[in-house]
């Protein structure tokens, strides 16, 4: 297994009809030298996510491309990273 592969998580948020929604995208390796993209989404007011989608890719480059496309798509729909308060 390639030890340089790391897990990456991106969490995006948007407010719709006075409800804050989230969309989490994780990129992680599995034991078979494949990459998995896990998308979890829902409302912050709910204790459980609305849904979760898992996709397996044969290589990290294809998985990363999928993540990049997903992030761009979510930005077009108004999702943004949460602003940090300092």
C-alpha cells in the first residue's frame, strides 16, 4: 500500500430556507490500493445525515478529479466552507 496516500475531508455549508445544510466529501484509501470518495449530506438541525454515497475508484487521481468536480458543483449551488471566527 502506498504510504503517501492520506485522508482528505472537505465540509461545505449553505443556508436554505433558514436551515443550515452541510455537504461533506471524504477521500480516503482502502486496503486494496483503491480510493474511496464518501459524500455525506444533511441538515445541521438533524442528528443523523440525510444521506451517504460511497464511490470506489481504482486510483487516487480519478478519485481526486471526482472530488474536484463535486466541490465545483457544490460551490455553484451556494455551498461554502464555514467562516472561522478568530
